[in-house]
C-alpha cells in the first residue's frame, strides 16, 4: 500500500477526537511530501538536527512539526523557531532552556511532560512525584514562554497486551491527577500522547489523544545506511 493509503486506513480506524503524528524519522523528505499530498499535516522527528534540516527543506508547506524523542538541552536552539509541540520534556533544566530559546524567538512553545511508565530502564521520563515537584517549583512558575499541554509516555515493548494497557491506564491517571492539582480551568492541558505503530489501539482504549506512528505509515525503518 502507498503512504497515502496507509494514512487513510489509519484515519478510518481512529476515533475522530484522536489525532496522529506521522513519525518520519530516518525517512527521506520525498516520503514526507507523499504523506503531505495524502492530506497529512502533522509530522514528528526525534533528532533535532534532522528535524531542522527537514523543516528547512519543506518550509513552504504548512506542516506542524513535533519533536518526539529525547531532547538534549544544547539542541533546543535548532528547533525553537518553528517547533509546534515538544513531546518529551522530563526536567526543569530542559524546560528552562526551551523557555529561553522560545523567548528569543518571541513565541510560546507547547510541551508535554514525559513519564516513565514502562518496565524498561532505557526509557526516559518523570515519576508522578517528580512531576508534582517540578510543577510546584518557583523555577517552573517563573517561566513565561512554555506551555504545558499534557503528558506523554511509552509502554514496555512486549506482546503482553494487559501489561501495555495497564501502563497506558497509569499515564491517563497521572494526567487526571496533574490536571486536578496544577491545571484546573486551563484548557490547554488536554493531551495524552501515547501509542505507537504496535500498540496504538490499546492506547486509544485508554484515552490517548495523540498517537505517534511511523512504521505503519512509512514502512519499516532501516537504520543501516
Ligand atoms: C520512533 C518513535 C515512534 C514511532 O514508532 P513506530 O513504531 O514506527 O510507530 C513514536 N514515538 C517515539 C518517541 C519514537 O521515537
């Protein structure tokens, strides 16, 4: 199936209140253009430099660019002038750097807090207590150029559906508690970014509002150049 067909197939299966990011990491610009021509406008990358390069090449298209991976502080400057949503924020220091670069560009950058819900140590993210502490800190309250729009997480890579569902449910609970504790009457705090190509139906069942899918749109990635 073509990229456009893959997009249409996913759209027919996703509930209308759930959005998706087409994860184009490692894929050529031509694949992004193909998806764009198939109607897709939201794309995600996990390397700042690669994202900056693709943005530059495609700057005439009305694409919404999301950063979805682990962002290093010294790379924020490459994407701060245009990025629409940063999914993976997990420290006050990173948030402060995003705020600083956003201010330089005279804009507010939307961010999601990343949580560690998987059983794998290799995955990044905050605990609920750490997030509470971050959101209560004076350092956070002084930031003017970042907007926290919700939460993001990745489930354990396993075929045990119950375990994946439980982890996604945990993220939904974290979202609800944070909203109650820190974002009452703030309609911007509304996103739960969870679900990838292999587990997005489980994520949608557990309340995902944004799924991040790459391989089911663009085909498998080949990391060997
Ligand atoms: C690569 C990646 C995805 C998409 O992965 P697929 O399995 O290809 O859908 C989603 N989220 C993050 C954070 C990623 O790095």
